[in-house]
C-alpha cells in the first residue's frame, strides 16, 4: 500500500449511484493509484454496499482504497485505510479502531504543526490544502506552495496536496514536494473520466 500519484475522491453530488463503480474503474484505468470513498449523506447500509464494491475494484487493479472519515466503515469493508479531518476521530482513536496495519491519513489544511503532531503520533500520510479555489469546499483554508516546500523538507511520510487542483496547476504542487494530487472534479466532472485521469497522471512523469 502506498500513497503516491493520482488520488481520486468520490463525490455523490457528481457521481450518480448507478455510475459510481464505472467511474471509479475509468479513473483507475486512466492512472489513479489511490481511491478514497467519500459520502457524508447516505445511510450506513448504502455506504457499506458502495464501499465494498469499490474495495473489490481496487483489489482487482491493485490500487490503494481509503475511506473518508469513518473508521468503522474502514474495518467493515476491509479498506486499506482511513482519512480523518479535524472534526473526525482523533488519530489515536482511529488507530485503535482500524488497527496497526491500515493506513491513516490526516487533513492538516494549512497547519504544519498539526502535520508534525500527526506524523509523530503515527499517521501514514498528511494532506495539505486547499491550494487553489475549490468548488467542493469554497470556504476551505488556504495553503501555500511555501508551506508545501517546508513540509517536504521535514515530513518523513508522503504528502498529499488537495483543493482546486487541475491539469494546469498540478505540476507546481509536484515541484514543491507533493507525492500525490487529490482531486474530485478534475476527474469526476470531466466528460471523459479516463482521459482526465490519464492527463493528470502524465504530470507525475514529466
């Protein structure tokens, strides 16, 4: 399991339920190396079913599967890890639920001190952002390239950049030290999901 490359995040507002598995497959075939299942509105039974379907796909394609926010769903679907924010379980509590071998990613927004505490307490990766204007989270805290460069100098674990990332601005984040680019709309609002993922994946090889 690794956190590198194109990291796609599902969004029920963009992806109709009947289209979810196909869109995930198209993103993976296009080059996504990490898939995060994110759904904050559906009831548990629906989320469990959807997450299990995505986990199966990720296993088939040998892609890392992360669940957003929900440590119990992570265990119930045998996901590779969970991603937590500042309104979710504390890192130590998430670790207690998911166990020692699953990944835990932590949203650190624009807070390097939060990132330091996270890796010191066993996080497997940290995420910074929003770097650019995001329609998914229009009021998100703003992170800078300078912060990303500084984090890269210190962080012993992978760094994910998120927030308004596009084909046009993604290269600057990789140059500043990001290991992975997390996107929602850049892939899942594109007319051709596979092609969008392919174009973003090329950034990692340029």
